[in-house]
């Protein structure tokens, strides 16, 4: 569950007199501590420095003629000049340092210690600043050293007194787009981005008159209000304006009557992708019935930055990220643009009541089935027609099919009753499934054993064999496993292999009085979120299932997790990276925290190629891969590595590898990071082929597949960061080679360790509630191949010192292989790739 760290600033404070600051920590609206109030010392110099940065920033923007603002108010008597980019950067650095020095006073350090004692750095956290002071709202709170070091993924929200909303976005999401004054800016791109969103109904007003805006706002029930165009804030009275057209401007107060009704009709979110929006935000939150969630820009914004912000943010939000997470991820993304546009990651700001439920896009509802002939006749209630159809249908089998539509999970679930991995199939295996289905487990054991003599590397058969053994003993635990058999048999087999190895060890041990075997039900989800949800419903409903290992792709895991959480069933994913998982409840666990890989890869690039110019290509429809690339980029920028943001999205229908690689090279880039979705790695491999060895290539662990190696010379030298990949001298790799005829693989190892964790918890408390409680205990410890397995309260596995290895594609004995690279400490770090 998300914990809220709330700072409430008394209204009478100022930079000249100081501020009174009250700390609250809440979880699900319940206080976790007694309130604590401290005093922030006066700091007029900080306020003056902030104004100097604003002036430099605005003057630089005016010189470049790209503001989405209008009529910027200069301080009376001040001479306006064109500031340089470096002027802005220098003052921003000074502001950040002085801001942190101000927050480093003893009273704040006391609050920091209190927060750390109640909120773990790995938990899902929001920081909420409740203040009406625009000077405090303009400060870069996300750059507070305490937050960056202790809670790097947390978003800082401006808290409001808006009545909390419990409404969610309906399906489809109805969006009203207002395109205002567009002098010297291109806001058509904004509307194009929004109209491409899935599962939405969009209406666009271009430079409307007031009466048109009023009629449209009141004519429908809108969910999201979006404005693009010119806007500004008058600092003298803190009044915000939007410019509807070339001659008319509006304040939020003038919209009060119609917005009040729009909110009552369901308006949840207002986005102002325009300049200098704090005055707008203040006006909107002071209305009688304010909009529950508001996003504005603190200062003027570059036209192109506004477009890239919108595209990245809406992509994440529409794909399932909650509002705060999508904004935090986009803020990290914006840091990659700060080599051209100073401080742009400081601009977006979210205002909402801390008590308001997280806002997210609705899931896609299942398709509406077309009524059958039988349905239509039943609606007519004609006995003669019904009898006639029944007679015809009985002869042809149509009646049965119309009354009993195919099961959505038919041929997707098996404990041994049928073959799911049809590529590994033989007569003995088929005979084994038939025997298993009629509960003749002794014959099933015989046939499955015969099958393994022909296909010893078939993990599905090993699981079915051990299931039959366990069911004969009638003293067993039962878990579910979900893998993408239909979309990637190779990856499914890698995951099942690790699970099968542990189950085989457990079930072939000598049975003791209290020892229980393990029965595994395999499910094929194809990495499809909708199918994963149906499988989750099945596992939750099947009360004999005590826990689930899966799913593989983050998209599937994130989609299924709420169902497991609601059903009280533990889900442990051995391969999903998405940070979204650990925000979905106390029944959700993952084996690989994303940061353990991204930080390691960024550090590797820093140490091996310190003068690199880096770009990245990722799958924008896969949140975990987008987050992977963004996190690496953010870390590289922190380490002063040159990162150039060039849009390169594998999910873009217009993506062409040859054109994109040439565009990247033309920007002087020499290093490229590839982060494709596990089901769509072909686009990344197209980039590798188009590269022709010109760029140094790095990649995420999704590229560790046999398909990558088939590209041969095109991927030669590609370096991947993976959770685990030891040399073949370790005991587990030797066991794999001896028993299965294969070598190590990170998915196999982490699936094995995930099974170890579940089985260990089962041995302590074999109930659904008990497993969840045991896994989160501080004294819980599973003995895995990758080291001790323990979990943080967030559900993340605690990383071990050995988490993360580097492999490189190299030619070995006439074919290309993944080769384990020596640790950085044993290599010449001055050597450039």
C-alpha cells in the first residue's frame, strides 16, 4: 500500500519570516504517527535566487521564441535581457544547493529521521506538500537530497483541500481538447497525440468562443479536460489566464459555474500543457467544486518539450500506470532533454487531495459477443421456432455450441491432462496425459517416464510426472504457474525448467511423516494481459491453489495482480521488472527490482565508455522497458555522461530501423541502448542489423534469447545486463548440463529460486494468508541458487551482492554465444569498448 508523507505549511509563513511545517505520515488515510511541527528558518536569499532563475529562464526562452506563454510580466523597472543557457544552469545549480542547505537545518533532519523510521525506502511513497505559497510550490522539491537518496521513485504532489474523489475513469474515457491561441507554436501535435489514445472518445475545440466552450462543457459528461495553447500567471495578483483565441482570455474563476457542473458530471482530471500554470492551479483549486486532479507547468515550457511530455505521459497513463507514477516516470524522462532546455524536469506539477483514490485508465472490457440464432429466437419466445431449432441443432451439434460457448481457458490449463507445449510431443507423452486424465496415475508415471527417455529436456513432462507421483501420495501442496507457451515456447520452457528442477528434487525425496510434495498446474497466458486476467480469476477461484508463480511479461503481471490481490492469493513473478507491481498490494512479489539492473548497466557504461554519447530505443507500449531505458538515461545524466534524447519507439507503427539508425548516427551518437518487449524483440534485432557494427550496443535482459543469436555478426559485441549468468563451474549449471543437456539461463535460475521461496513459505504456513505473511517476515529466508531469498515489505526481493551480470555476444567454435564477462573490478576500466 502507498504511504503518504505530508508536509503542511501554515498560511502565515513567508521567506522573510520563516515557515511553520507540520509532518503527517498516513497509510490508507490512517495516521501512522502523531503530528510533529517544526520551524523553517527565514531565507529571503532563496526566494531572490528563485526569482533570478525565473527571470533568466524566461529571458532565455524569449530569445529563442518558443514559449507557450504570453504577456510575461517582468518586474517593474527591471531591464530585460537575453540570458544564455549557461546563465540558467548556473543559477539553477546555485538554487538547488541553497535549497538543500536550507532543508538541512536540525529541525528538518529530525523529521527525516522520523520518516525513515516509519517508511522503508523500497515502499510505495508519495510526498505531499500542502501550501498555498506559490514560492514554495515553485521550488524543486523532487531534488531534495533526502528524497533523492532515500525515496528516489517518489513523486512530490501539491496537496489541495479539494473534496476527495472516489470516482474512477469510465470506459471509454471522454476527453475534451481545447486548442487555444497558437501564435508561433504548434499545438496540433497535442491533439494528434490525444486522438491516437486507445479506448477514448475525443472532441476538439479549436480557438473557441466562450459560448462554444460553455455549451460543449455542459453538453456532455467529460472525464478529462485538456488545454494546449498560450497561458500565463500575473505574479502581482497570482491570477492565471488561458488564451482561448487571438483576442479573448479566461481565468479559472470565470469558468466556475460550468466547471462546477462538469465536476459533478464526472470530470476527474484537467491538464494544462501550457506555460506558467501555477496561477491557473491556484484558481482551479479555489473554486467551489474544484477538479480533483490537476496537472500544470510551473514555468514557461518549450513547444517541443510540451509535445514530448504529453506523448510520454499519456502513453504511460493510458497503458495502466496510475497518475502519480506516470508523471514521476515522465519527469525522469524529461531530464534527458536538459542539455538543450534547462530545468524542464522541474516543470510538471500535480495537484490533488491526498485522500483521493489513485487515478488510472480503465481496463479494456471484454468484447461483446454477437447473439446466436438461439439467443434471438429465445428473445422472441416462440415455442414453435424454439422446438424447430432444437431439432435441427441436435442433429448437427449446433445447439450444444450455442448454449455452451467455448471456454476462454480451454486448452490453456493442465496438471497433466493435456499437452500444452505441443512442440515437445511424442506417443508416450500423449498416452501419459490420457492416463492422467482418467486418474490412472501409475500408468501416467510409466508413460511420462518413457517420454523423458526420448525428450529429456522437456520440463512440462517432468512436471506432469511429478504431479502424478504427488497425487498418488495424497499429501501435497498445489500452486499455479503461468508462462507464455503460445507466444514464446523458448521462454516458457526456460521458466518451467527452473520450477521443474525444484519440484523434481522435492517430490523424489524420501517421504517423511510431515513432508509434502508439490503439484503444479501450468497455465499458458501468451503474455497477453486479458488472458492473464482470466487465468488469475481461475487460480483465485480454485481454492486448492495456494500460490502462483508468474507471470512472465510485466504487462501480463500488472494486469493480473489486482485480481490476485483481491482474491488474497500470492503472486510471485520471477521475471517481471515493472515498478508498478510493488504498488498493487501485499500479495504481490517480484524477484528482480528494476533498479538493481539499470544502476548496474549505467555504472558499467560510465566506467567503460566515459566519453560515450548515448541514445536509447525501447518499446513504448511496455511500461517496464520504457522505465528501464529512462532509468538508465537518468543515471547516466547524473554521472555527466552525454545522453541525447532521440525518439525511438519500437511500438511506433511508422518505425523503420534503417532510417532510425541513420538519424541516430547523424547526431554524433556512438552508443545505443536497446530495450524491446520480450515478445517483440525483432525490432531491436532490425536495429542491430541496420547498425552494421557502427554503434556500441547495450541491451536489457529481454534480449537473452536464442533468436538474438541467430542474427550472428549483426549482434556481435552486444552487451546485456541480466539478473544472473554465472560461469558453468557452479553446481547449478553443472546440474543443468548433466540432467537437461543445457547450460544456465537467468529465467531458469530465478524461476527455481521463486519456487524455493514459495515452497519454503508453504512449509511454514500452507495457507494463502499464511504464505503472504511468511514471505514478508524479517526472519524469512529461502536458500536459492542466487543466494538467500528475502523480501522487503514492498514485495521486492532484497538484492544480493551477486545480483546482475554482464554477458556479451561473441563467436565461439563457429557459432555465436552469450559469454559471461569478467566483473569490472578485474578488468581494465580505462579500456574503451
